[in-house]
């Protein structure tokens, strides 16, 4: 299937409508008979197809004998469709997230194990997206690509209070990675601290993600296949950890 037709079908056009629009973008202005011939759409269907494109604001019709059909600019048409779809997706995210969070609150034992680096990083990003007021992190190590993913997510949530306590460095694939300098360079609030080989993310004092992994014998590199995350939505536990985090942060600032 033509890639353009596939995309147009994905935004709500029928196969014939997509074929007709793609054909008319090269003809610019044409009659129904010519559009039918060039697109391969049966003559018995072409007028209904063109009427559908008019109703969807993809083409215009000009009076005359025969009628002339004029294509609208793909930039104009598809940009409007993109805005419409983006708005619908944003609304769906809001509605479904509310349903999801209400469902999560009904779970009797809100603790889950997450296996694998990719899934752990994905969960961290989701927590950042859901956060309403604050995200606090204790970082003793980072996985490959994790720092960049966190910064990207944080920069989309400038309204959040973000605090990081981090070890100065770690090793990723045998290369030294400057954790504190990395976050400072990206204008993320970070304080140097003595953090063991664990990672903790706390959101709004309500949920948290503990991440553990084994290290190589020289204690330099993480062993990615051993990574495990413990996602915890017990608010009492998250609040306790968050209080301890803020006390440590306050103490470090006072010392500084």
C-alpha cells in the first residue's frame, strides 16, 4: 500500500478517499472522470468519494459543466488534522490517566517488581509525567541512556520542583560518567552526596521507585540484565522516604 494512503487512512479517510486525494494532489484541479481514471476508483463510486472529501474539507468543488474539483494544500489540511488528533490524544490521556490512577488506588498491595533497564527507565519517565508538584531522586548510578532520558522528561515539566542527590560519578560501559556535572550542565537542581549503589525516585511524597542492580567484580559497571525496580505506591512509605530525603538535602545545603 502507498505510504501516503496508509497515513490518510490512519487519520480517518476511506481507502477510496485516500486514493482520490493522493491522485488530486498531482492533478491539482480535475474532473470526476479524470480522477476516477487516474486513481482507479470505479466511476460508480467516484462522486460519493469526492463528496466525502468535500465534507472532510480536503478538497473544494467549482461549479461548471462538468464540475471541477480542486485539491487543498496538504500542509493546510494535514496540519489541521494533526492538531485535531493531538488534541484528541491529549484528552484521552487525561481521561484514561484518571481512570488508571483511580484503579491503582484500589489495588490492595500496591507494590510491583519491574525487570529490565528499558522498563525501569520507562517507569521513571511515567512517574515524572504523572507528578503534580515534586520529584526527588537519590542517584548512586545510572544506566546507559538513562541520564539523557531523565533530563528530557524533566525539561518538559518545568513546573515541578526537582531535587537530586547524586554520587559525583559512576561508570557506564567502562567509561566514567560525571553524574553531578551532567545534571548541572542541563540546569537540573542537583547536590553532590554520598549515595550507595542504589537509585530512588519519589513523586509527590506518594509513590516511589527503588532500583537495584548487581555490579561487575571491580564495582565499576552495572550488569544490566540483573536490574530490578520496586515500584511502591504505599503513601506512608513514600512519605517517610521523602521526609528523610528532604532532611538530607537540607543538611547538605546547610553544610555548603
